[in-house]
């Protein structure tokens, strides 16, 4: 199995973004010389705990067991990962489900074929030196808020939280802060006052005293409190036409991922962390295991979409996203996900 993990250069992503405007892919899956289907999957930050099931599936050997040759690639910005999929450079993305909803109004059909989570797994953290005055999201007026990139799910969620707390878009400044070390540096240097990120970055910031948690959406309860309902995020989503032409291959992917989710549901955070590559642990296995434990509640045990999840996502996007706002009635949520493959996997 190929296990190359790389970042696409910015110039390449810009080109792919342009190509993406021409339409989605619809070709049959390639195969190895032995006839095994091959699939490239872009992960929106392969070392993020919210996307852990993708790499864990590889580590457990479940893709190979299911009879599919998977190459996992990494692009930290979800919006860019989406562009690479639309350009036909990969066949799937492990990223936020909300992209499938937002893109439908632009004539694109993407669908979640395995729903990995029932909550965003995102956390709004605030620099400790700002925590005295910035005690809730209603206090972000005038603040510099970090997001992964414009158009990313962290951008979507930041804007949604602002609206829900009575803060206008013009009331704060959004800053592209990336993820991981770039996010940590942005917070340390004062480029941002607060920002949205995930584990293991959250665990690192809190453990060093550099930041405090402002809004925690790593659990379904936290998601409901912050956004008004379950907010399905991490998923394997793919182009609808490609799925229809490659159902046998998609079923193999679903079989592998659902098996992983079931394994995670019956194992401890320490067990899960121990299966991951050493470089994912940042030199601190105990802290990484804690990050996995803090985020673990967000994952589904069976890959099934939460019943009220799509409606919550549509409602959240409709509050601010110009591609969705005012067009909610034209969006067919049933086309943004399918349970066909996970039902068969069970």
C-alpha cells in the first residue's frame, strides 16, 4: 500500500482551483497491475485528530484487508482539498461535510459516503493574555480571529458563532492562521487574539499555558450548545458521479472505515494513540493520547449520518454563507450524503 503524505504547493492548488470550475470528475477507478482498485484521498490535515480515522485505517491495515489501494495525501486547508477533488486530482476528501451543502448551489454534487463524526471537533481558543477580557464569543468585537483559511470550515464556524452571539462580520477581523505550528506561532506573536483549531494543537496550547478554551465543540453536547444541534463534520466525501460509477470501490472504502470506527469505539484513547505514527505525537505520547481522548467523543461508531445533522449544517450555513443564504429551499440535503455504503458495511 502506498502511504505517501505530502502537501501540494500553493501554485499547484491555485491551478487546480481554476480547473475545478470546469466540473467534477466521473471516471472509473484506476487499478494496480493485480487488479486492485486505487484511490487517492486528500485529508484536510492528516495529523489532525479530527481526521484520525483515515490514517488509523491505514495503520490497522483495514484498507488493504478490504481490497483497495489507498494513497493518503494531506492539505491542511479544507477549501483547497475540495478544489483538488473537483479538479479530479483525487477521488475523495476526508474533510468537513458542510462543503457538500455549500457547493450544491454552484451546481456541484458531492456526497458524504462515510460520516466519521457528529460534532465539529473544533475549539475556539483565546490567548491567555487576552482571556481576561475575551471571556465568551460575544466579546470578540474588535478581535483578530484565526481560521485555517478563507472559505474553510473553521471560517464557516467562526462566522456562525459570531452571528449566534450578535457579532457582525465587520465587528472582528479574520486572519489566515493555518493549523499546527503556524497557528501556535500566530497566537504567540499576537497576530491573532483567538482562533479556531483542533487537537493536538489545542492540547499543546492549553498544556503550555499559552491559551485557554473559549468554545469547545469536541462533543455532540458542545456542538448543540454552540450551534443549536449536532453538526456532522469529518467525513469521506466524493464526487457523486464518481461514486455512481465506482460503487464496488466505494463499498471497500466504507467497509474499511466503518471497521475502524467500530474499533475506535471499543478501544481507549491510549490504545488508539499507540497505533498512530510516532511523528504524529509531537514527542509527547501522553499529551497526544489526551488530545485523542478529548476529541474521541465526536466520532460516530458506525459511519452513519446523525439524523438532524444535515438540517443543522444547512441552518448554520444559511446564516452567513452567500452561496447558501436565501437559497436553502433549493438545496436537496438527501443528495449531500448517503448511508447506502455504511449500511452494507454493518
